[in-house]
C-alpha cells in the first residue's frame, strides 16, 4: 500500500511531525474507507448511511464526503424527503464525466482506446481494425499513442481529467517491469511497450494481459453495482444495462469467482477468485490458448503442437470452415446459420477442443461459471453442444454439478473497458491523491 510505505519511509525525527504524519495517514485511510463504502454500495448512500457503514462519526464522514465532492469524485443527488420526521437525506453517487480512466489495447485484428468515467459510462472511444500479425511494435504503438492523445484531448476539452491508462496486450506481460515477454500472434517479444506510445509523463501508463483486463471488466464497475437506475438518474436506462453489454438487461449477476475465456485469433483467459484476479507467480496465468488438446495436432505459433488456439482460435475456425482469414467473424456465423457443412464441422471441432481444455481446468480448479467473451459470445450457441459433451465425459464431478457456461456480460472490447476500470479502481482505493484537504 503506497500510503503506508509513504508514511513509514518518510524521515520524521521530530515528535510533532510524526504525529502529523500519523494523522495524515489516518485521514487517507478514512477517506479510502468512505470512498469504498460509497462506490461499492448497491445504491446511492447518504452521509448517515456512510457513517453507519464505516463506523466513523457523522461529522468525520461529512468532512470526508465534502473532500470527495470537491475532488469531483462524488456528487450529490436531490434530497430525498424522509418518511418520518427529520432532515431530508442527500444521496451521494459517483460523479459523471469528471475523473476518467483510459483503456488501450493492441490485439491481432484491431487497436483502440476507451475512456470510462466513475459511473462506468463510456465517454470516448476509438477502435481501428487492421491485421497486426507480425507487425512492427514501434509503428503500431506509435499509432496507438496518437489515438490515445486524441482521446485525451477530446475528454480534456470537456473538462474531464484522465487519471491514467492501462495498455492491454495479448501475451505474457511482466507488469512490474513494464515488459512484454512475448505476444505470439503479433510476433512481438521482449521489449518495453509504454515508451513507444510517446505519451506525456503526466499520464501514467501500465501494461497488463488483455484477457485478465477483459475478465475484470465482467465485474460490476465502481458505482455500477446499483444498476444505472440508482446511479445514473439522468440517463434513465433500465437496470442491469452496462457499458458494452448487450441491450438485454436481464443478465444474471456474475458470481464472485469465475473463469473468463476470451476468443480472438488467440485465446486467453482470466481466473477471477473472489472478485480478484488469480495472476500466478509472475502474472502469467490463464494461457488457456496453449493448453494441449492433441499433441499430434498442428504446430502453434508458440512452438508447441496441438494447442487449443489451433482448433478454437478465430483463424483456425475460419480456415477449417474454408473462409478467408481476413473475413469478419460474421461470415462464419452466417455460414453456421445457413448450415454449411464445413462451417458446422469447424464449430464441432472448435467446441470439442474448447470443452477438453475447460474440462481440464474444471477438474483442477472447482469453478462453476465460465464466461465466454470475444468472438465466443456470439458463437456460443454453435459451440455449446460439443463443449457440454466433453465436460460431461471428462469432468469427474459432472454427475453432481453442471458448469454454468454463458456469454460474457461485457463482450465488445472488454480489455479496454477492464483497463479503464482498473485505473478507476485505483482512484477509488486511494482518493487522497485527488483531494486537497488535510
Ligand atoms: Zn501454442
């Protein structure tokens, strides 16, 4: 925790200074407590609600809430007249279009950026399709940097402030060192991507694995738990509608633990346990695309043979269906709807491979819910039977439990959404960086 490190590492020989530092840290701690209670709440809360939820006094909460309002993290809704006698309560809600997070992504067939505000709404977005197989990192990241600058200028012109950015990459990322180890489908390896974006230093950028960020995007956004009816009174959207989700607002709530599988040209996954990513020792977990389905299968770009990607990745499916690799996934979907035999066979092959990989995972890690994202969201109806057959055959516990296989809630450009939300999660967790009070 930065605030603890900051307070313990500061050299404070004088006793008074030490006391001041402790008080400073206590204020930061309490501010984060109130911030979490407000942003994680299922509906707008009043100052009295927050005092009850945090155990702080009403007076302390009022001071801290005022600081969050001044810092533009929180805003007041019109007062609600109480049913019994007393002062009207003022509901508090995450502020719209003030402090925002930027999610950037390079994937094999597009690059782009999404800006989200604290309510979880998309306030700016730009996505550029293109074939980035075997591309030049400096050229691609230079273009993405220019795109990011356009987005930042666009939102700053509307008086929004960008808290930071996350760059999602489809490969092994050493987030601490800021190094991309390898992204097989891009043909990129072993370099520092952030400097190549050429972004100003005032905008902190971190890198992360694309599937991990897309997995985090499936969790409710800060302030989004209430559903927009509570937190976004201006828009009047139906409850359950989230940025990037399908218009259908009836999606069941995502459990706190699940596996998210992202299908693109490559296949990644995010293991989410109790709302946190299980990253593994070095942050490299979730490489389900390189789980072996058949050791005698085709060669993969990673150097091994018979990886899941070689059956259920986008290119592999299009190739098996006899469709040009630069065709959009809709061409494959149309062929499936039309009952084209080669397309149906490709879907069975992909679903079988995916089912085998998932069966291995479920046998090892007893998780009940798998969310399918990327191109799998639309393909799921065509893959489900083959996947289920493999799960039933191979999961030891299958007679007593059924895997809940469902489309991802946030499907489109989920890694960008997840990246922007991660930036905002950091803002909510350490709001004192944005306040001026002491
Ligand atoms: Zn592989």
